[in-house]
C-alpha cells in the first residue's frame, strides 16, 4: 500500500478558539455575507456588469476578511497571493 499521510494541515476552529474569538469570526463572516448579498442584489437587476464592479466587490470582501485575520493576531489566510 505505501505511506498514507494527510495532504494538508487542518485545525478544528470550533474547539481551538474561545467564545469571544468565535463571536468575532461570526461577525466578520456575517459582514462579508452582507456585502456579497448587497452586491449581488445590485448586480442582478442589470444585463451587463463591468469587471471593475465585480473586482471591487471581491476586493471589499477580501479586505474585510484579511483585516479580521490581522486583527486577531494571526498571519494572513494565504502566504502568497493567487496568481503571483
């Protein structure tokens, strides 16, 4: 059979974070979802959407999530940006 090992390192965030951290993460996720829902509802009523508008929405969500990670004291979500 060969060597069997986990391909990625995982962490159970439900047991390793205290109650305050869990609530803070939930608030950030709720805010990100609100941004996505608002952006999608604005874009659904149009036939054409520019790539600038879509990228702005994605950047807003990314900045929100990155700021929350940095405020929590941990490193960034990824070590290198996608496409670098």
